[in-house]
């Protein structure tokens, strides 16, 4: 018997830096953003001569 579970999850990140001054104007800006989606697969196997399930994880 084989069982396979697929799991998807996401990670979000962002950043922001700013500087602003008046009188002769000074401005500075910086920004960032990132996203990542990860898939994880779990496989469960049962052998004919064993009552214990084997477990594998793939990242």
C-alpha cells in the first residue's frame, strides 16, 4: 500500500526604508518584496512482510 501527500506552502517577505528632509530637499527610498512557494512530498510505504510503515520525506 502506498500513500502520497503533497503539501504546498508559501513564504512572503517585504521591506521598506525611507528618509525625507525638507529645505533643499533630501529624499531616499528603498523597498523590497519576495515570495516563495515550496512543495513538500510525503511518501508512506508498507511492505508485505512488515507491520511497520516506512516514511520518506522529499523537500
